[in-house]
C-alpha cells in the first residue's frame, strides 16, 4: 500500500495553527518547569500542576493535528450527516479533556502545602 504525501496547503495550515497556540504552549511549558523546580517543596501540588499543564499542552496540539490532517482523510467521502454527528462528539471530548486539565491546575493551587519531611 502506497502512502500519498501530505498536501503542502495542509502542512502550511498545520504550522500556522500550531504557531497560533504557541504562546499558550510556551506558558504551560514554563509552568511545568517551575513545578519541577518546586517539586521537593510541594510534591503534591507540583505533580497535579505538571499533569494539568501537560494535558493543556497535549490537547490543542493533538486537536490541531487531527483537525488538519485527520478530518480530510476521515471524512473524505463521508456524508454531511456523518460529519455533523461526529464533529460535536469530538469537540465535547476535547472540551472534557481541557476541563480536566484546568481542574487539575485548580486542585494544585488548593493542594495541601505542608512542610516537607526532613
């Protein structure tokens, strides 16, 4: 089976979309670095923050890749009824994952800050 190359306009759209969310990805990555730096002081809060911010990095990147490269392949010959049914389900899935990421960040902010054991 021969794999056809990805059209240039899709690659361009993919890179443009990733660039658009770049600032958010950068802020989340810096947050992960800071959580790792403070890991020994506040391990529970740090792990919650790393997981939450990790989710907030992965979800938009995967969403962009799937919507840019996957939808044309997935729905290439699909009827509009199928597309109208599947797309809202996918959007709700991404929304639930994003809400979970934000929930973990809120949990990290409110996590117990007992002094670490010596």
